[in-house]
C-alpha cells in the first residue's frame, strides 16, 4: 500500500480512479480494526468501567433479559428516559443497555430507570447548583447492578434499599456535602471491592458495618475534612489493599489498623494527624506510606519509622523519621 501511495505522489496527476483504488486499499486494511472497535455505546462503557463477571464465583453470572419488542420497557419508559438523558433510544435499545451513563449533570432521576432489566452500571452525577431531592424507589429493581456511581447529588440521606444490591462490586457516593452519615446496612454489600466516599465534607465518621465487607480492596476517604476518627472495625477488612485518607480531619488511627496484612497503600497526607499507633509498624507489606504535610503531628512511634527499611515509597510526616523539619503551624487545629 505504501509503495502505491508513493508511486501516485511521484506523478503529476493521479486520476480519480487511481485515488479511488488507493482509498479502497486503505479501507480494506482498516475495516477489520474498525469492526473490532465498533462496539455499541453500552459495550464500550461495559469495557471502560471493567464490569466484573463471575470470576472467582462472585458475583453470579449476568443473566440477559430478552429485549424482543422492548421486553419489559414500555414506550412511556423509553420516552421518559430519553427526555431525561438526552438520548433518542428505542424501547429495544433501552432494554438492552448494560450501562446507564449520563454525561451531563442532572437534577432528577426518573423512576422509569427501574424498568431496565439488563443494567450492570449506573453512572450519574448531579450539580452543585441544583440537588437531586431523592432517589426513586424503582432503582432498587436493578438487582443485576455491579457498579453504581452517584456523585454530588445533594441528598440529605441515603435510602436503606441503596445498600441492598447483592452483586454490587463498586460504589461511588463522592462529593455529597449534605450527607452526614452512611447507614450500618452498608455491610450488606458483601461483594463490594471498591468504595469511594471522598469529598463528603459533613460526614464525621463511618459506621461500624464498614468492617463487614469481606472483599473490599479499596477505600477512598480523601477530602473528608470533618472526619476525625475511623471505627475499630476498619481492621477487620481481610482484602483491603488501598486506604486513602488524604486531606481529612483524622487525628489518629485505631490500633486495629495493624491487622490489615494485605494493605499496599496507606495515604494520610495533608491531614490533621497528631500521631499514629505503633501497630502501623506491622504493615510490612506496604508499597506506599504517604504522610507528608501533616503539620500538627506531635509524635511518631519508632515502629512506624522502621517501615522505611521495607516500604519502597516511604514518605513520613515532615520532621520525623530523619526527614526535614517544617515550621510550627501558626495556630492549633480547630476541632
């Protein structure tokens, strides 16, 4: 193909036919690649969000509902969902969606979303200007759900049914400033591997039930500026690999933190820590320990500093473990 192209460029006036032949050759070379990339919108996001299957026996294999003639999705459902989302999908297309991805900020979620039988992923964000007053009860019908991403919706509280999706593996409730607590029923999400609760500035604590998530691998709490402590049950997470607590109001960690033998990343930078328990020194499997810019840190046990011998990315609080000092803060932390 390249030789043909060079030959045409070398002539003063290649004919239209010759150019057409060249374009045909290029198309023939690209068609297989384009075909492989020619997924539907649903399939694209299914791949991007890495929707889990039944690997390792959980969650159970996805059971596709027949969407002939729209399946359970009525024309009213399709019209309401199109008006809300800005899409122009048929009943059959809505029925077959494995992903509901709304790229624009929304001010409400229609109850008709609960009519979609094949949804594995829901990704919806609100707007800081206008809040979504409530979640429709009909969303609880999405029992195949694997990934739920609801950001900055402005809810005052979460309904109980939100924590009863048995197949859910990823939950993102970030940037809801108006929520003050997570119910203990979060412990029902026993297949959860990723939990993002960052940017929830008015949530002072986590429920004890957070420690009853046997498959949780990643817990993100950064930018929770009112959160001053973690429950002792945090040490009961047998699969936890990443704990992100950067830019929080945390003052210390429970002794049980030393039980997290699978932990790889412990991030508490730019927070309000005064000290850390000696049990942190048990976390010899860490790849990353980041506690820089904790300007209120008063003491650090030798057991923690000893981690610098085994942790590849060991960044202690400024002025500790042989690191450089920083000036004392001009005013104490306000709690």
